[in-house]
């Protein structure tokens, strides 16, 4: 009897875990659709038109920020910060650097 209760509890945990995974997959699908739509709009509205100062600034701001974030997160590059300044910045609350 106790074994049936334990297996039932384990099955319930597995079902709850699968529900969480299913919800996460819905979130991934939705965010992927939003990102794809955003880039489709960018191709349609920015890249298809003649270049201007505004479109150049837009591309710089959009892709320079992504490039710097990828460098910082994945490559560990500390741009324009010494190790001491970087460590001091990390020890402060967010938004005070």
C-alpha cells in the first residue's frame, strides 16, 4: 500500500514536470515567432530602403549592443574596464555602475 502511494507520488511529479516543460516550449515558440517577425520587419523596413544617417545609426545601435553583450557574456571580454573597475562594478547593486 505504501509502495503504491510512493509510485503515485512519483508519477504525479513526473506529470507536473512534463507540464512545466510543455509550458516552456510554448514560451520558446512564442518568443521565436516574435524574434523572427521582428527581423522580417527589419528586412522589409530598414534594409530595403536607401541608406540614410538614421538607418545607419539604427543598425549601429542594434547590432553593436548585441555584439558587445555576446562578447561580455560568452567571451568574457571586459571592454574599457580594468579588472579592479569591473570587480567594483559587479559588487554594486544593478544600475549603479
